[in-house]
């Protein structure tokens, strides 16, 4: 029987004692935006592709008109700080609990030999309303890390998120703890209604401070300005539709 996850390795990384960062699609696509920005801004090198029967049955159309299977990818950023980085991002999260466990365990199996002891998972915290200046909420594997992140402005609220952290961002922390890895989930406040580069920028600002990396935010800032422009246009159109003279009656 074909394995649920297929890992296609490229060049094996010359990496020791890395920090792992996960950012897959989720609320506001915050985690994916943040992780992909890291890959692009830090000139990461591809380590391996991940294909799965538990990803949606489709291909992605590239800008040149060609197609490829949907996938996740793991990248490596050596040097430039106290620790190297290993970054997971991609097109989709697995559709089932079995697929989620297979993905997380498969990646952790490949991190173990590298001596990875710290991880940060990135995501969005949906508020259901427009967020002008997003804060970053956190959840961590130990109190010392909670206190460290509070020093960087991360908020820890009792019983929040109320339903726990669903998907890869939570599972990496839980299963990582069993292997002696500590870490935290950083969640940018977002409406949850659209892709949110402003929340991704807030998350990366904290992450950069914590791991001692300078991250150029120019691209995310431009994307955030474009989203703000679109949101304002939608708001103006909604207000115009409700102006006097455009009456609606019930009854």
C-alpha cells in the first residue's frame, strides 16, 4: 500500500541545532504568508517536497501555464544567526486526522537527527471583525518560553484559543514535546475573512526578535497596503448601497 505521505528529498542539509518554523494555510492564511515570506526573504534552499493522498486531488497551474501536483515543502536557511532555520510551508494541510499525524511525524522524524530542540508554529487568530493593528497571541510548551515571549509583546490569554490549536500548528507542538522539543504557536489577530498580510507581518516581527534574525518586511507591507485599499473600496460600496433613496421594505 502506498504511504499516505511521500517525502521527495533534494539536497540533504548541512544543518545542526536548527530552529523549526511551520506555516501552512489556515485562518487568514497568516501562517502560510509568514513562512513563505521567510523562504523568499532569507533565500532559503529546498530540502524536500511532500506529496500526499490526503491533499486535495488537484494540480496547481503555474504562471507559465504548466501544472504541478499540490505539495508542501521544507526549506533550509543556514547561517545568519545563532541557529539555522528549517521552514515548512505549502499548498494545503492534510484533510484527515490520519494525514495530519502522518505529516507531522514524518517531518519530526527528519528533524530529530539534526538536533532540533526549538520550534515556532505560525497561524492566525480569527476575530470575525476588522483588525486595524493586529496583536500576536501565543501558546507555548513551558512557562519560561511564555515569559520570554511576553517580553516581546506576545499576549497569553486564559483559555484562548477556546477550542485549542487545531491542525499542524498545534500538533507539531504536542508531538514535538514527546521528543524533547519545546516551542510556541504565534497567532496574528485577523478578521479571518481574507488573506491577511498585516497579521503575517506582526507574527514575523515577533519571530524575528525571538530568533535574532533581521527580516525585510517590504513585500508584506506592500501586500498589506493593497488589502487595506481593497477593504476600503468594499466598505465604501457597502455604505453607498445603504444611502437614503435606496429603501428596502419588509412586509
